[in-house]
C-alpha cells in the first residue's frame, strides 16, 4: 500500500516538472532559467530515489547522489558564468 503512495507522488512530481521546464524555456531572465533547471534537477533526483524505493534496488541511491552532485556543480558553474561573464 505504501508503494502506491510513492508511485502517486512520483507521477505528481513528474507532472510538476513541466511548469519548471516551461519556466526554463520562457524565463524572462537567465537567473529564472538557472533556478528552474535546478528545480528540475532536484525533482529528477527525488524521482530516482523513489524508483530505488519502489524497485528495492539500492544502486539507484548512488546514481541519485551522483546526479545531485552534478546538478549542484552545474548550477554553481552557470551562476558564476552569469555573474562574472567567464568560468575562470
């Protein structure tokens, strides 16, 4: 019964990613786009964790952690690029 709750929450999170994708596409500023992509990355990470719980495979947790770290580093790099104008 608990698995059905995780599946329902996963579907809800997947559907709520679409407004964030729209904001990333049509955002008026670059900062709005960066925040929207960061939110989508966080939602994907949570979806991977729910997939690990639903399928009872612990390897997906490692994938979620790596994906989370990659999203964080990408957000920092893009934010620095927007602020300074270069990556170095």
